[in-house]
C-alpha cells in the first residue's frame, strides 16, 4: 500500500471512502441503510467517533471523521467488521430481498479470494484515508461528498439525497445527527 493512503496523524480529521466488494449496490433498501446509521450512532456515543460529513451511496460510503481515541484505523476497522456482519445477516433474513442468493454468492466469491476471510467478504479492504490538513482540502472533500449523488445522476441538488450530511448542514430534515464542523471556521 502506498504511503499516501494511511492514517499518519491519529488526531487529524480524515476523508475516507469505502465500497462494497465488486461495487455491489447493496444500499438500496432502508433496512441496510439503518445498519449504517445505527452503527454510526453507536460509534459516536461509545467509541469516540466524531462524524463531520457523510454520504451513503448505493455501493459505497464517504466520511469525514476523527477518532477522539486517536486510533482511526481501529475505529474504521471495527465499524466495517460490525456493519459487514449485520448487513449480511439483514440480507439473509430479509424476505423481500429478491437478490439474496446472488448477493450472498458474490460476498462468498469475494471471501474465497482472501486468506483471512472465513465465509463472506462484504467491504473492500482499502479506505483511502486522506488527512484534512487545510481548510481548502476540507472544503474540496466536503464538496466532493455532497456532490457525489448529483454526479451519479440521482438528484439535482445535494440536499435532495436523504443520506447526505448536506441536509444536516442546510438543516433540512437530516437522516441522523453529526458533529459540528467547527474546524472549518
């Protein structure tokens, strides 16, 4: 892995992106999105996550976050491990999931390619963390996150995407609470 994509400063805020294996569109149902929301809320209350911005896309997630416990690698690892198990279980137990067998087969197929995976691989392993070291970099990443649903052709305005912190910042019925972006001011 390149030196460019590592958590070098454990106290800094970071931009991260992580995707499902094969870029599968999993986050198309509320039940799976709820796993992400509940997990974020837990991490904010109990694990030291400060979440400043986010966007959940059908196949991937973007965050701007910081770990007050100064272990962003561990926090993100635990978040991904927990959510992968919960989402796979939700897929297995969802009677309305028409793609159940195919999704599970794809997760199992991905898991067979990695030695330390026992059955299913849900998330790709990389997160590509980028330290946010200046106001200009923070604003660039914030714009990228909030414009992602527009670039994908899903909406025409950032606040129209339900699972985006653009709604938090605009105070327009956010999906869940985030931390204040005080370091931008």
